[in-house]
């Protein structure tokens, strides 16, 4: 019995989810935000190699999807923080399984020292 759709269109829930979390840096940003609110510079630092433009685009896309909230604080200097919404929190089991898969199948553990 074949269960896979012949064409993955907008009605395919797997394709819809993959479109969001499959974008480069997105899973890492969700992972970083799982630890609590982060400032732009903290996210930029934790994702070494991401350009400020790409980070802004990813955060904006996650905001548009309702996965991340942006909070601006009227301070001097101005402070902006990003945090996961409940929809973003719902992605965390997927991110956790990615971590487990990576540890089990992709990352070699250092040899134990005797």
C-alpha cells in the first residue's frame, strides 16, 4: 500500500513543515531560542558564519510564521529580543530528534582515554 503522495503540494503537512525548518540556519535558531529569549547579537554569535542580512531574513520569516516573537524595549540603547511562541515550542521535539540523530549517526564521539 503506497501512502506517499505523488506530488507534494501545499496540502502536504510534511512539505509545509520542511519548507519552514528546512531553510538554512532555521533549525539552529529555533534550537538557540529554546534556551530563552535572545538578542540579535547573541544569535549572530551562536550561528558563526551567518550574515546579519540572512539572520534578519530568517527571524522575519519565523515571525511571519508565528514561530518567533520580537520584543522591543524602549531603553537607551534600544534593546530587541526574540523568543519562541507556543508554536515555536511545538517544534522543539523535532529539533531534539535531530540532535539525537546527529549524535547517533553523524557525529563521532571522541575515543575514551584509558
